[in-house]
C-alpha cells in the first residue's frame, strides 16, 4: 500500500510540474514567419506559404501549446499576385480581422504588401489588393495601434541595386486599415549591415519596443536571431540595445530563430511566437516556437529562459 501511495504521489507531482511548461515546437511543421493574435480566450496564427497553391495556413489554440489547423487565408492566389507569399500579419480592427501579406505583383514582379479582410478571426478573407509598393521591395508588414492611430511598418530596400542599407519604414493607415495616409518615415536602419526584418512593436510604460530579426534567415548555415530597439515616441528615434541579440539558437537542439510576433495573455504576460530551424533538420523547414518575454528593471525586454532559445518555456 505504501508503494502504491508513493507511485500515485509521483504521478500527481509529475502531472502538476508538466503543466507549468509549454513544449516547443508548438507547431511541429514548416511554419515560417508566424503571426499571432488573441481574440477573447482564443489565439489565432498564420504562417508563410511561399509558392504553395493555397496561401497562409491558419491555426487556432486556447492554450498556446496545441494548435488546430483551420484552413487557409486564400484557397487560391489573388489575381494581382505572382507567388512568393511571405510573412502574413493578422490584425484585429474593430469587428474585422485583417491579414496583411507579402506577394510578388504580377504586373512588374515587385514585392508588395497586400491586405485582405474577414468578418472575425474565423471568417473567410476577401482580398483588397496591394497597399504598400515601395521601390522594388516591401515585405514583412506589422501593424501597430498607437492610441487609435494605425501604423503599418515594413522592411524596405533589401533588394535595392544601389546596396542602400535596409530600413524599417512606417506609414499611417486609414481607420479601416485599407489605405495609406501621409508619407513613410524611417524607424530604424541596418547600419551594421547584418540584416533587419521581421519586426513587431509593443508599448509598455514610457517605451515603444521594436523587436526585429538579424543575420541569415534561411540557409543551411542560418544564424538568425532577434534584436530590440526602444523609443519614447513611436516615430523614433530608436535606440538599439547594446546587448543585442536578445534571442538566438542554443547550439543544442535549436539552430536559429526569429521573425515572430508578440501576443499578450489576459494576465499581461508576453509570449513571442517565431520560427526556428532545429539542429540537423534543415529540410523539415522552420517550425513555430514560443518564448516568454518580460521587461526588466533596466527597462529593456528579455526572454525568461535567457537569450538562448529554449525547448520548453514557462507558462
């Protein structure tokens, strides 16, 4: 009887402890550049689809650990596009959910950002065509609501033949999120020439925090990582953190990671959903992982499990 009691106690202890962690990858399939939003008690995500016939796989979850497939943003390519469907970005605007996305424009083969609208997070998306066309490249959109003013941000100049440094640009959006207003402004510049893309922005306290990805995103030698900059105004200037990068591969099971979106749980905790290459599994693609983030006493963000990506993350 004593042995049986100890056995049950051990099982109960294990069950209790196992619920305190989220195990990575949370989406164990190729799911690059993931975006995530929370609507009520449910989380919704989507990921890059490249040149697949259907665009942007969609998922939903109630616990951030178990994700259920829920079809695609587009069952076929929008008429104006010619492939290269990268980096979707889900945004809730009023009672609508918008999906901003990167694609090649059929007319001139430039990389543009389009937008589609659905009646809620589980609705069918209707395409509204390209919205951002900047030089010969506009990719990796992220939309931020600054006290009622919507801003769209994106990576520009990465394909500029003059070798102009990459910049993260921003421009005001109309209240419905479907058209641009004013002129673009520059938030940060890749002065180090190490890459600058896959950004997301949050506001906590006095600061706007801009997370962005650096280095090699996609080759077998990928050393992709996440850096941060901050500003007391959305428009900048942004100060880059001296301790960058704040998240990278751990050289054990996770080779590299980056290009993600932050989501805030109902109790205020931040989680970063991004993609990662696993060691020795390059051909399996970039899988979606979750990392927990906090703001430190020095008013800079940090990941709870440290600057090396972790296979399991505190809830």
